[in-house]
């Protein structure tokens, strides 16, 4: 029988792992699969974590990171990429060098600073270096409010504060800024700024504790939609809808913040059979 080869759309995650499967590279690859794009990964750190806590993190040697970049970009250049956890000064310098070398298109950067339980995945001592070396590569930057406060240096409480922060982050080099509003009590609307105009994206709040890995999932969903040829704003809107349903139909696993359902678009249909 003749093989029926099919064209594929490759996407890349550059991040840390999550052995419990709800966040990090594992969440990114599930998200890519749910969007029918071919997922690849460059592992930066190996994190021992679960739904309740982060136990430890081990950074991959930079030589291996360099070789992973080489292996991917010499053979299967991605249509879109995302960057997640950057856990050390050496990793930031290494990733910045490779971004300058390979110039990936459609790059989504999620400035992962804290785990759900507050564990500092990006130590405070290297956040200024991230801002200097990495942020300006972002085609789409996706900070939440605590991360934006760290990067901007001022408190964010109101929608107007969010707009000012998005403007500041754009001035630092990010082409499009998605400032996520989920940490606000009264309104969890997100703000998008592309350097010309603001777009406020409202969203209802879902009453659940099962939100482990939502930031990773959102940024990889944006990257997947960019790889599929959508505009940044349309990619953000589609990713928000995907994550909303992943939370709405979240999986009841673990003793802490359970994972979202990355394959809700498949498993919900199967459940009706």
C-alpha cells in the first residue's frame, strides 16, 4: 500500500517541562495537537511539580539547548514558536543568542515568573535581564498582571493601568501585548495593544480551582493559531475561546489546582457518542 503523506504545519515550544502534565512543554504539545499542528520542543529546564507544589527545577546545560535549536531549525523550521519558563541567567543569554541566530517567525513569549503556588520560576535577580535580552523578540507578549507589574515597575489595578502597562511593554519592543486580567477581582477582561489601538476582550470568570497551566496553554494556543495563518488579534481571540473551554471542561485530577482539558474539543464529542 502506498503511503498517503500529508503536509504538516510545525510549531515549537521553548520552555520547561512539567512532569504532572498540566503545564510547561507537556501542556504546549497537547495544545499544538488539539489545533492539528505538529508540535516540537526545546527543553530548557526539567521541573518536578504537580498540581499542589513545585518541588525542584533542574536547568538543561546550555550546550544541549544550543544543539536542540540547531536540530530543529536546520531541519523543520517552525511556522510559529512560543517561549515559556526561563530559569537562569545562562538560559536567558543562550536563548537570546539563538533567537538572534535563527530569527523564528511568529514568536509568542510568555514571561513565566511564578507557579500557581507562588514558586518563583524566574528568579527576581534575572527579570531585568529578561526585559533587556528577550522581551523585544516578542511578536506577541502574554504577561499576567503580576508579571506586568514586575516588568513595568508600577502597580496595576484598573483597566486604565492595564492599558498603560501594555503601552510600556510595547515601547520595550513587544509588537503586540496581551495583558491578561485574570488576577483582577472585579473584572477579568484582557487588554490587547498593537502599538496603534487597544482592544479589550471581556471574559466571564469560571468558578473552579482547576487552572493549572492556563498561561502556558494560552500562549501555545496563540502560537498554534499564528502557525495556521491567523492574524495576531484573531489568534488571541481563538486562543482565549479554546482556553475558556479547556477550563470550563477541566479535568478533576490532583490535590491542588487541577489541569485544564487540552483535548476538550475532541473528548466532548466522544462523550456524546
